[in-house]
């Protein structure tokens, strides 16, 4: 190699090294961590003590947060004034003030979430042998009384009125005031 090629090679290597130093400094953003400290932990199911994979952790009021890994582990920089919101689908959201955390447990936090249960209304099911039997029961049923499938009220003596009506009666009532000679007639 000639001395000129060596100089060019050294300049290129110096430029690459300088660029690496700049990107390394950009990754270490000291302004982001100023006044903050690191917490680590795991999100668990309170009943089974199994990890909740991909649970969400949000710093309330900032719009910043993260998603836990498949084992429910998280790592986050927080300040003492932050409030953390832990949530996952099928679980009740839990709020924690960082000031409540004991400083000796910053790296071993265990957050336990409770299953969210949805209570459904009681449903009465009336079985029919086939569709024809159901159709006949539907046609024979008096629509001014309670309708099969609607449970009787628990705390009232007033019977429940059907919210359904016979579709043929509905069409008849809708069309009886119209004439086919009328140009605006729409069935």
C-alpha cells in the first residue's frame, strides 16, 4: 500500500469511529434518566401465581409505558411521583404509586392482578325438537303476554312484555294505510 492509501484508510476509520461515538452517546440519554431510578418485577395472577404474559404497564398521565415479556417481567425507569397502571385483558386494572414501593424491593417487585368476572343475566332456554316446532310455537304464541325465552322478573310481580312482535302483523300494520295506487308505495 502506498502512503496516500494508508492516510485515506486512517481517515475513513477515524470518521467511522467518530460516528460510532456519536451514536453511542445518543443511546445513553442522560436527560431521560435524570432523577429516575430503575425498577424490575413480574406481573402475576393472584390466584394461581402464574405469570401474566404480555401485561401492560403504563405511567399514568404521561402516555408512556411498555408491555411485559412472555414471562410477565418488566424493567422501567420511574420517579417517586409516578403512578403505574398495570393491566391485561381479562384482569382488573391496578394502580400503584411508586412512592409506596419499598426501596429494598425495587428489583424484585411482584404485582398481582385479579381476574375480571362479568356476570350475565339469567337466561331460560326452551328446547324444541326441530325448527318447525319452534316456528309453530312462535306463530301460536299470543304476543301480548310474556314471550318464551324472557325470564320472569325477580323483584317485581309485573309480567315482562315481549319486545318482539309478529313480523307479519308488523308488515300488515305498516301497509294497511297505504295503497298500491300510491306512487310513494314501498312495501
